[in-house]
C-alpha cells in the first residue's frame, strides 16, 4: 500500500492519500493494508465492522461518538464528495473541543483516520455521496452520543449550501459544555 500520510491540526487524526496507478485500462489502488496502516498511521487497532451509507446533498450526519466502546473509524468516499469533520472529545487533550474538517471525494480518494475519543460527522456536498467506513468496535446504540452540529463553542465552519438535512437524533444533539466526554 503506497500511501502518503498527512497529519492534521489534531495530530492523531490523519489524512491518508493512496498511490493510484493509472493506465489506459483505468486505475488501481490499495484501499487498505493492515501492515501499512500499523506502520504509518496507528498501531494497536483491528477493524471489526464495515459500514456504507448513501446520502443526498446537504445531508449532515453527526457529530457522533460512543461514550463506551469508542470506535476508531477509517472513512472514505467512493461516489460524490463530503466535508468530513472530527472533534477531539478527550478532556485531557490539549486539543479538547477543537475540530478539523477535510474534503473527501471519489476524485481525491483521500481517507481519514478518526481515532477513538473523537466525534465524527460529515456534510454531503455533491448531489449524492456514498461513504464507507471501517470501525474498531461494534455499534452499541445505548452508548451512542451526539454533539450539536452547530454548537457555537465548536464554531465549525460548515460549507453549507442551504439548510442541512438532519435526523431527529442529530437535531437533538447536545452542546459540548453538556456532553459526556472522554477522561
């Protein structure tokens, strides 16, 4: 897996750019290699679940996390484009409450590593987007939590084109000041 790894403003959150091999037939790249991931991105993680979602323009999903059984996520877009956001929820971190946003698309083939202890969200920028992600733990609905996507304390600069389309769960998200966070 030939990859370029870029550290973001949240040092544990990494952008992964795969090496793409193009020729007259099309293209090829390794989308995941456990050995390379452990060497270049993060060690000590095993992925146990793959998820696939499809969203239409202006759908905003998140900011989600699990307070127990926290999940690390390796996310990517295979059709369309999204603005992906990660918020550090580790109270002991010098980056607590800070966020980073990354454009992920089928065209740029970027992936984003979201470690456990961070909230995750994305906004669909294209007419439709297909979003894939691997997780390091299973989904436990009883431990799911949601931060309010437009909490002024977070100050996320969403590239909105109109009003976002939200689930009831995301509308009911809580502000960081009232959220359960990681020690």
